[in-house]
C-alpha cells in the first residue's frame, strides 16, 4: 500500500513520525513523509522511506496554515497513494479534501489536543475555527489513533470516532553504564524551548543548587529569551544550550544525563493530558524523571515508579526534588532500576502492533 503521512513539522526532528514511517515500511508499505521546509532547515537525512517538504511564503499564523493546506491539497492530487495519514488538525483541511476527492483511505493521528494547546486557549475565535474543521472533516476518516488513553477517550466522545492509543515510546535500547557519579550531574531537558514548558522556573531553580548542570537540547520560540534570562541570573556554564539535536543523536546525549525533566504549566487540556516522548526517552535510558503530577504521568508512575511528581510548577518544588536525589542516593537508585524495568514494556517494539492494526484495511 502506498501511504502518505502529512505534518507541518521539520521532518529532521519529528521522532514519532520517523518511528511510524519506519514501522510501516518494515511492514511492506511504501511510505512518503511530507513536512515543510523552513529558512534554517537542515538537509534531510537518508531514510528507508521517501521524504518531501513543502516550501511556504508564510511561516506562522493563519496565512501559513492556509497556504500550507492549499499547497498540500494540490500536491496530493497528483501523488500516487492508496491511503493518507493526517497528523493533527493543522494538516486536516487540505489532506482530507484531497484524499476524499480521490476516494483514498484516511487515517488520523492526533499528537495533541490541538484546540487546547496554550497558543489557542486564550484565542476563542481561532480555537473555534480549528474546532469547526475537526467536526467537519474527522467524520470522513476511517481510522484514528492518539498518544494516550485520556485523549483517546475524550476524542471518542467528542468526534464519535474510535481512537486507538499509540504512545510516543522509543525503540528498545541496551542500557549503558551509569554516569550518576560524574560531577557535575547533568539535568537534561529535550524538546522545544517554547512557552509553558517550565524552563523559566528551571533556570531560577538552578540559582539555588550546586553540583548540577542544566542541558537544554532543542530550540523554539523562547530560545533567545531563555538565553537572556540565564545570563541575567549569572548562571554561566551551569546552563548549556545545545541547540537542535537530531533524534539519532539524542540517545547518546540522554545517556550522559543524571535526571530528565518534563515540566509543564497547566495552561490547557493539551498539556494537562500530554504524554511526551521525552518522558519515555528518559525511562529508556534509565534516568529518573522530575515531571508534573498530571493524569497520564500519574497513571504510569503508579505502574512503575520512575519519577518524582510535582503537584505544581514552583521553583521551590523543583529544587526540593533535585536536592532529594542528591541527598538520597538510594531513592535515586531505586527509581533508576524501575526505569530499566519499565523500559522493557514501554518501548516501540511493543507499541507498533497497535499502529499496524490501525493501518490494516484488509481486516
């Protein structure tokens, strides 16, 4: 089956889509992953699937989404395909119309609760427009899946479409030697440097701690503001901005960490019910986590205690969690051991069976 998968992301850094495309190719499908090219985009790396990037005049806001979907619609009209995989609402209008017009199979992949992301929570008109697109186009999809059970349940009720759960878990990896004895100990954040990720609070927490470094792997809308804030706080080389890191290079970087952080402000249901791939990346590397006490992370931690859960995003709570690991090596070791046990379950090799079920139209 010829499958086209569509996103608005830079294809070099979308781990979930790289894993999905890889699995579908291994299952015998021909796959093309479509994204967009930005002014600072790096060259695409060779993959076992095809990659195509659309170039737009506009790179953000309404004009970008309108232009991208128009370009996507006309591009899809002329591409050989048997099925279309639409990722999130921002590729829905153009993708659905092209696939429906050509009578092709349609599968929807919700990476987040799109209408509840922080950027839309305070913009009721824009939120209503995206909600309208969801209600209009999603009923025309044959299959759907999302990243966690809570979102799947909400989407089933909201759109009347069954959603499977395909979590953002990494491939199984061989554990490496523990580096927790190294000094200074590395606190790692991987992901976009955007609003609501708790990074400002993390920088302030660094002022109160000794013997640790903060490494930030990624870039985003707040990149320069965070660099400026680190300079204002005189954190010096205790904070390292690593820039964009390719997914293939992340596991080696994560192996050098002592603790992984996944801090989010409760700024909408998308964050509150999130289930980030970084959480599972830290687990796979055997690194205890400091994360929020949100429903999905709470449920996972009840199964395997791999994290310290923060009730709210306060600087003092972050400091207390980090210093707790420093003061109690036995607690750290216990959570690290639990990570390795959980890693044998929370991995892509176990998750991809659900993905293949969603794409099996022969049943």
